[in-house]
């Protein structure tokens, strides 16, 4: 069992930046692929970014490519999402999740955090 806790959400103006963090309880954190997803009001949860266990492979949704950066620190059991040039359409609850495979599919993620709200004003 892996417990995930997100932090760093908040309200920011368009063009601003936020850095989300997700801390994991398990000592086997480094064995998991980590992903960030988001759910906007009235929408399905969607893939944002993922990073392989040793940070060799990263993937991004087209909508955030070039603006968001995923990274991880296995010594701290933490994965980050640096979000720059934020847009109002980035407003959503952001979730981190852990998987045993590199995937954009929510069904492949075994453990989920509770989410953190990101709101971007125009």
C-alpha cells in the first residue's frame, strides 16, 4: 500500500506559476512510475504527465507540453509538477498516482492521492 499526499495547490493569475508536490509513504517509491492527472469541473480525469522510476522517461499531455515539468526525488519519496505559464483552462483538481507501468491510462495507476485544487484566474 502506498499513501500519496499532494500539496502546493492554490489560486494564481494567468501567466503565473505553481509547484505541486506529492509525498509518498512507501519505502518502495523508487519502484513506481509516478503520474499527475487532473479533473476539471464537469470533466473526466485526464492525464497530465508521468515519469519513470529512475526519471529516464517523461511523458506529457499535449496541452501542457512546454509549460509543465515533472520531476522526482527518490531520496525524498516525492514527485513534483512545476507549472509555468498557467492558463484558466488549467483550473482543476490535480492528483498524483503510482503505477507499475509507464502509462497515460488512469486504469493502470494503483494508488492515488486525494488531490489539490489549482485555480487560475484570467
